[in-house]
C-alpha cells in the first residue's frame, strides 16, 4: 500500500529536518500547515483535496514572485 500525499509530505518534512535543508523545510512546513488547516475545517481530505491545495499554494508563490519582480525586488522573487 502506498503512502497518501499527506504522509509523503510528513516524511519529506522529517527528511528535510534531518538534512538541515532550510529552503525545503520552509516549503514543506507551509504545505503541511495548509493540509492541517483544511483537515481541521473539513474533518478529512482526500488526495484530490490535497492536490487542489498544492495547486493553490503554487499559484500563490508564482503570483508573489511576479509581484516582487514588478516591484524591483528580484532577490525576493528568487526566494519564492
């Protein structure tokens, strides 16, 4: 039996902690927090719900990077 997307994120989060990979850890914490928030509101979430969350988070990051570039802050855009 394969792991759910939520379990995969949790496992990757632990791996990033062990590896002290700050950028990856930051991104995975953001994803995990979004998953937990939706789980609290809905009670449970299926794989399609998790994928929708990931799409929404990606869109937010892309939009933020675009705004930083328009604002003349390419270093912040690169962080996104």
